[in-house]
């Protein structure tokens, strides 16, 4: 259930970080040349479209990591469809991390 989702995540500062989604991407670069951060909150269809668009980039030769930051709802629960999109998405260009905010921060405080 959404209320127990934090059981699957490691505590780190004000976030829950899910490290279980590292890709099988291999690169000669040990550090990413770029990290893309996507903010998500209760809009799984929009998140799915955005992630699909990112997956369609061409000519990537270096490692690019992806962080999906999911905000907690006003009700104290995460949006289950948004979590599902975040976790099922496979990022082919580097490592993917899903970061769950422990409290609702809103759009302005996502950073």
C-alpha cells in the first residue's frame, strides 16, 4: 500500500532514496556528464510522456543519470500510479534513482 511504501526505501536526510533501479548501462566514464532531474506529483500520464520523450534522445555516447523526485501528497500518501510509472521506467543511458520526498513540499520546494 502507498502508506507503507517507505518500508522499501533507505532513509537519507529528508528523502527516501530507492537505489534498486541502477541500469545495466556500461560506459567508459565513471561519472555522468549530465544528471537529469524530473519532478513528479500526481500526474502519471504526464510523467510517462516526459520519460518516453527523454528515452528517445539520439546520439548519446556518454553516461547520463536520471533522478525522478516524487513529492508526497497533501494526504500523506504517495500517488500509486505515479510511483508505478517511476519504478517501471527503464533508463538506458545511465543510472536511475527514484527519490521520494518524506513530506509534501510543493512545486517551489522540490529543489
